[in-house]
């Protein structure tokens, strides 16, 4: 009888040990959730212009490095903008990779500008983040090769 109890305890001990080791292996294979937040914090942007949205929130023009024009970094930027605007009811953020292109926005919207200015603007306007607390619309449109290019992605939040 004592021999049977020892055998049962050994089996349970081995089962618990295998389950524990299995959990360690599985957890090491899962993606690290801190990795996403670290990538977000590494994405830097400069606020070029800021304005108040009458219904609550802010609009901004931001400047990023052209090095961020890849899917991983732009997705991380979208997550960072989402985090940075989490307390805002509304947000409109225009993302540029060239300071001069960002200054052409109003001119382009008014239909002015030379072909050279249009090309510069279209090439360097690379993202448009919009959050509307009234309608629930919340998207980040990414233009990897500018607004007139074909390589685009939309992320809905």
C-alpha cells in the first residue's frame, strides 16, 4: 500500500512538472506584449502645427522620419497616435515626411500650387489619422508611396 501511494505521488509530481515545463515553453513562444509598446515608444514625431477642434480634441500636422515608411513602424505609429489621443473626443492628424510639404497643405486644398509643389506634397503626405467620438469613426490611412501611389493601408480601431 505504501508502495502504491509513492507511485501515485511520483506520477502526480511528474505530471505537474511536465505541465509546468510545457507552460514555460509555450509562454516563451508567445509574442512579448511589452515589445509592441517598446516599438511604439521608439517611434518619434515632431508636432509642426496644432489646432483645437471645436467639438473637443485636437488636430495636428506631424513630421516623421522617412525611415518609418514601412508596415511595422507605421502600424506602431498608428498605435502611438491612438494612445496619445486616447483622452481626446476627436483627433485629426496629418503625417508628413517633409517639413516643406506640410506647409503646402492649405495651398493644395485651395487648388493652388505648381505641379512641382503638388508632387512634393503628394509624395510626402504619408498618413491621415482620424478619430471621431461622435460617429465612432477611427482610422489611420497610410500612404507608403504618397497619396497618389498605390501602396496604401487602412487600419481601423
